[in-house]
């Protein structure tokens, strides 16, 4: 990239779009989150350095000025892309099992490393060794202050093409918003308005009291350690067929997200029960992060840059406090809940999320946070968010991925997942769809969470829900 003259650079800085309030919160002394997206390649990675530089220079940097800006969102004169491309070196001639351990160690290492304040807040890692799951791995590490999952997925899409035909665009599942059946008349309108007002007040009070007064109980998934967020973590992933999830969805009349959130909640309760039978009554709350754009699909970068667009770049989401149902109704001393109780996890979760999704609490919370930021500053608001995060036991978020197979510079991608590092939870679960599969990733505090057992419990929960609903 060419150097900018000083006056051109200053003019460019003035034109940079303002950082969204959530972006400011994520780049504070209280909260600093990083997104790591992993793309597993089908073939050994054979990209020369020059091609990687060209790809990032022509595809990623033009996406948004923040990819060329330092911590204060000042655009740099030149981005030295070699500083952002990392290629680890492991011992040669080892087994996939050996390289799998090397990859896990490397992933944990970079997830805890801080970005240099003198460079734009992103990195591109090429791990050119075969693991148990892939011939190679590509990792995008991006600071959450640059954008949310919607923005960053749109950015990464710009670097990928369709594996079967690069001239065609990648497509994504449509997000169909469930709405209640239409009711007419003044009485129906008043009833809906009253219900909305009651739900909004209830949700606002629950969120406020959870943050200020009533933290979750300590349990096998919540240590209460103030150092959470800076401790080493482990990452495990699991894959579920989307067709099976949709079959459950159709049988129960819920959404795909409801099925997966209910599965995660049930699996978490099974894990808690196995680790400490007395914890089944523990007060456990999940923070569910939801996109507020109500998107139907990902917009192009050009559309996201349009003035006054409702799908603009940045961090546009809200969090909901969802009480994790308690694991009661055990049958005949079995370790698994009854069929009825297992399905209630999904139905209860669905009803709670739908009630909160269409309450005014989401938009009202966002407005109050913005007002608090204007009065107290973003550091004080970030401290409030820190307390909101710390008072809950776990977090869950999801993204929608492409329907077709992607390729990065002719390197086919067989699988993908993402995690959030720096979180203030002992357990953080992410979900992403890709090529008819749902990939669930669990970031768990090392030494406190038995991640293999938690993975097994979530898989067991899905199997039990599937068997109970479809057979």
C-alpha cells in the first residue's frame, strides 16, 4: 500500500466511521474480547507468502478502515502485512496426533496474547500441519472491537470464494423470524401492549438485579474466581447434522437455535449433575448474545457502508439473561432425565427466548447503556458490563455460515468454527452452521472444567432429545 501524505492521512482519519458503543466497551480495561475463527482445510496448505499478502491486501483491507487502523481508530499510513501473517514451525515428520496437540497448544497461546497497540488489531495464522480433523488450519484472530460476528463474517466472506464455482456468490440460510398469529381489534392490541409492558419490566428488573445484587450460585461450571478471563482455556468442538436438528425443530414447533440452546442447557445440567449431584438445584443463568439487526442474510460490504443503513458495520447485538432450567424429574435413578423432561428443556428455552426476543428490554437496554456511556464514559459502562458478565455462569452465541463449500485461494475448507477469547465465563459456547452441519465449540477454563466430560454430556443431551422427539 502507498504511503499517505500527512494532510491526506488526517483527512482520512476524520472520515473514519465512529466506533459503536459496544465496540468501545470491548476495548476497555474491564472487558477486552477477541474472536478467533478457524477454517480447516481439506488439502495441505500450499499458499506462498506473496499470495497471502496479495489476498489480504486486495480482499481484507478494503473491507473497512478499522482493518488499517490502530487502537484509537486512526488510519495508519501503511499496513505491513508481514507483521500480521504468522506461520508457526513445529517439528517435522510427526503424526497427526502429535500435530493436533501442537495445534491446541498454539491456539491456546495466541488466544491469550494481547495485540500490539502499534498495529491494526487482527492477525492471520497459517498452520501447515495435518491434525486429526484437517490437512491444515487457517486462523483469523480479530479484536471484537473491530466488529461483531455479523460484520466479521461479512469481512471473511470477502476473502473466500465458492469451491465449486468461484464466479458464483456464497449463499446463506434465510433467517425466518417466528411471529405469533395475527390478532385484530382494540382488545387484542391492548392485551399485546400490556403483555409487552409486563414482560419488558420483568426482563429489565431481572437483568438489573442479576448484575447488581444476585450473582449465580457457585457450581461445577462457575468458579467465581475473579481471574477468569486471564486463565488458560481449552477448546473442544462437536458437530451435529443440521437435518437431525431440523427434524427435532419440526416435531416440537421451535427454531434451530431453540433446539441447540436447549441441548446445551440440558448437557450443561447433566455435566453439573455428574460432577456434583447437589448442584442440580444451583441457580444458573446463561448470557445469550443476540444480533439486533434482525437480518435475513449477510449484506455485502458495499451495502453495509451505505449511510443510514440498519445493517451497518460494527457491534450491534444485545444480551439476554436466560435462566437454565433445573434438572429435576430424574427417572428410576437413571443419570438421564425422563423423555418428557428432556423435551421440556427445549420447549422452556424456546418460550423464554421468544418472550424476551420480542420484549422491549433488548432495545431499551441498548439505549440505557448508550445513555450511561454518554454520562459516565465507556470505561464506566464497560465496568457495568463486566459485572453483568461475571454474575452469570455461561455464555452462548451463534453465527450463520455458508451453505456451499468455501475456498481460500483455491484451498477448499472442510469445516469451520469460532471462539471468543478473554471472556469472563468459565464456559463459553459458540455455534456456527456450514455445509449442512452445526459446529458447536466450547471454551472452558483449564483445570476447572473437564472439557471432555462436558462435550460428552452435550452430545448425550442431543441424542436424548433426538430420540425422545423423533422416535
